[in-house]
C-alpha cells in the first residue's frame, strides 16, 4: 500500500513540476502577490528541521494583507511560520514604490519526524490577500533515508548449552536508534527458579542509559536451578524505555550431568577392626547428577591381604537425587599391625565415579594377652604351692 | 590371707628392719647418687631444649612428656637407657648378700630361732628390697615428671601419665628380677663375694656381651637379610635386658606400631598414627609376661632353695 502511495505521490510531484510553470504563467508577473523562495526542493534526513526563507512580494499599487496557510503538511511535522522571533499568520506588504520595499520575509520551519519513509513529500504554501488575490507556492522535501525510531537488540549467540550447575553467559548489544537519550529498564522472563542478571560494564545493573545512535554491550548471566532436568529452556529479555522497547529470546540447553557420590550415612569415614576380624560398614551411594545412573559397580582397593565384600557389588539403577545404601564387610588381614590403615572404596559407572577413603584403625586381638595372663597365673600358682608346702614351719 | 594381726606384725617388723638397713647402707647411697647424677644430666639437656626450641626434638611434638624419657640429645643416653642399665645394678646390690651375709655374721640362725615361720625371713628380704626399689624408681620418675611440668608449663595428658606409670611399674618389675636373681645366688653361694660376682657376671653378660654373641652367631649362620633380622630378634629376646628395652621403648613411644621386622604386606596401606595405651601394652604383652614370670620364677627358686637349706651349720 505504502509503495503504491509513494508511486502516486511521485506522479503528483512530477505533474506539479510540469504544471508549475503554467501556474506561474497563470498569474501575471507584474500584478497580484508572489511567493518566492530560492530552494523549493530540499533533501533532509529524518529528524532534521527544514527552514524555507520565503519572500512575499507585493506587485500591486496598494498594501496587501496576505493570509498564509500550508496545505498537505501533516501536523506531526509541526509547521511554523515565523518572522523574526514571532509566529505569524498574516503579513502585510507595502506596495511597489520609490521609498519602500514591496517584499517581506517569512520563515517556514518544518520538523521532519524520525519515523518517516524514504521518498518525496510535496506540499503547498498558499497565499491569499483580503482582496481575493491568491498565489500557490509548491514545495517539496526529499527524505533521503528511511526514518527510524526504535531500539535494536542484537544477541551474539542466543543459544547456549551447559550443565545444570553452570552459568550461561550471553552478550547482546543494545542500540538506541532514536533521536533522544533513552533510559532502558532491563527485565527478563524466565522459568521459575532461574536467576537472570544483567551486567553492564562489569557491574550488575537493572537499567542502562544510552545516548542517541549509541550502543552498549550488555551481558546476561543466566543461572538455572541446581536440579534442572536436561531440557531446552527459553529466557525472554527485555529493554524498555518510556517510548521504545526491544525484546529477544535466549535459549539455554541444559545438558544432563552424571555425578555420583560415595560416602556413609553419617559421613564418617573411619572404622575399627581387629586384626583378622571383620567389620561391616554401611555405604551411601548418592546420584548427585541430573541423569539416572545405571550399573554402578563397587570396588575397593585395600592393603595387602585385606578383603572387602559388598552385600551387592552392583546397583542397577539410581535416579537423580536418590540414595541407596550398600553394606560392605571389611576383613582385615590377620597379620595386620595395630594402628591405622588406609582403605579406599570406589563406586563407578561408565559415566561417573566416586571414591571414599577410609581410615581403619586396627587393634590386635587380646587372645595372646590372655595367654600371657595364663602363664603368669601358672607361675603364681607354683609359688602359692611352694608357700603352702614350705610355709608355717 | 587368713593370718591374725598378731602373727603379721613380726613380719612387718622384719620388713621395716630390712628397709632401714638398705637405706642406711653406703652401697645404696652410692648407687642412688650414681643414678641421680647420670639421669639429671640427660634430663636437664632435654628440658632446656624443650624450653628453648622444641622443634629440635623432632617434627612431631605430641607426647612431649614421653620425649623427656626417651629422647637423646648430644649423645647423652636417654633416661630409659640409663635406668635400663643402672636399674639391674640396684637390684643386684640389694640382693646379692641377702642371705649369705646374715649367715656369715651368724644372725640368720638367731632370727630363725625366733618363734616365727621360717619363710618370713626370705619373704621379708624380698618385700623390703622391693619397697625400696618401688620408692626409688617412682621418686625418680615423678621427679622427672615434676621437672617437666615446671619447664613445659602444661600438665601431662592422661595417656602420657598412664604410660609413664606403666613404664615405672615395669621398671620396678625388671629391677625386682635382678633382685631375686641376687637373692637366689646369695642362697646358693656361702661367700657373698662369689654370689656378687656371679650375678654381676650374668648382668654384664646380658648387657654387654650377649648382643655381640648374637651378632656373631647370626653372621655365621644366615645369609638372607630378613632371616638374619628375625634370628637376631629371636635370640636377643632370651636376654631380660633386651626384653626390658623393647618394653620401655614401646610403652614410651606410641608411634611404634610393631616389634621387630615387618613384611611388605603388613606395611602397605598404613597411615602414620599413634597407638592407644592398650594396644601398646598388647604389643609388648609377651615381654611383660616374660619379665613378670621370670621375676616370680626367680623368687620361687630362691624360696624353695632357702626353705630346703640346712641353717644350723
């Protein structure tokens, strides 16, 4: 539609050009009033002010009170006629004479708006005297650029992939293409639990001020909740000022994370065992990732001649966030010396593994100690016998 | 004991007489002076080091009180070595002429002719000397401990105190062993010089020559290193001196976890740690058994010999 309109306008314009000499011819040059300006067609960029210096010429013998009006100018262009510093509607021009000037100057100002299409715009300045004399001055403006009034948001990389426990850092450029400095409020819409923060020049910010035709690099830090399942999530970011706004969508692709944690229910990683004896400890397996783990196998690396038996040395499936317990029986070597030993338990799947190192305090059995007591008792018995046999003589 | 107080009293009178005889004898005074002089040098060096620069002792400054007894600085032997060496001398000095001197002076038959059981004589000799030994050893030990508190400024931990007390008790047992050996020889030999020489010879043999003999024997018979070590330890354990040294070292060094050699399998996976007192005691329990049993057996022999001996010769 707009294209058609502009074609039509061009047609009208060319017609006007063709006809304008006729119009001028139609009004005899030496009578009536004339409007004159040097530059009847000007080229401007959107947002600029165009000023026409117009001369009103009186070619009659008497004073003419001229009424000036504009035709075909949209109100948004804010047309104004001024002479000196005053805004005027009518102007009186002296007649042609020896001592007087028969011309008066008037300024026509037009503000070309920012939001305008590229092309020719024509209008007319119409002069009419009280006595009914008329003159039509056709004027045209060529808007050389497509006029804009908007804010541009440009994201470097809108799609990112990462684990649930990592941050997603996006960068975008906010470009103010309006004629004024804009104060943008930065806001976001994210799924519940997600944290979105904006960063301008290294600092966290909620608003940013950008001058005309300037741009600012803004980074967005998106933190998903810890236990987010593997999925693609969208975060909408918005920059809003009073008159303009921009929005775009960021994509965060959460990758499933494999994580396994091996510990004990009390988190205590020490135990006691007698040399040659056994001790059962409860192990706790926790899937701290976001993806179910399958076929978790348990293993232990022990001091020489020690053994660790697991109640079941393979856990078939463990869902994210779930825990399970496994009993492990530590059998210490009978030759183990008293004191502390290091014993390591491993839980592993093809994707993740975890280890727990235990401090096992070995104590010696008191079997030999009792043998020693028996020997001493035997000797004491022998002495008691001697006392009984020889004493009291 | 189901003995009335009337019959007990003469026994304790005899014990008191024994104690006063020992304490007043020059022999005892000289020995005590010898022990005090040698140990005070060693203790003083360690205490001044602890006060000035405890890091010089060793990287690990736990069980500081035990270090006072075990650490050797400037080639001065530590307290435990000195006690292990001089302790037997005290025992021998108190026991070597217990019976034969009385026999020589003719006092034995006079005592025996009193209306008291005959074993009172030998028992009072043993108990009297034992009390003196206990008093001496504990006095020495606690003096060192007291000096330690004075210098260190911290009270010893319960574990340290218990270990020190255990060490003192077993030192008394060890000295009592030599005392009984002395008493036995004093019954066997009529001449006190013979019995003195005999016990001294045994003491000298075990504390000086026995280790040389063991080394010679092991060197002559075995070639492999591990076998040599095992054999050395095995043969050495016949010596009461060696048993006592092992016992005191383990008792006062909680970080030692084993006696003698260790196989690679035993060492793999170990974490340096200290043992609780119970486990240390269990480690040297054979030594404790051997020392206590040896002391009791020596006493039994001397008792039997004395009771079977003809006195009115």
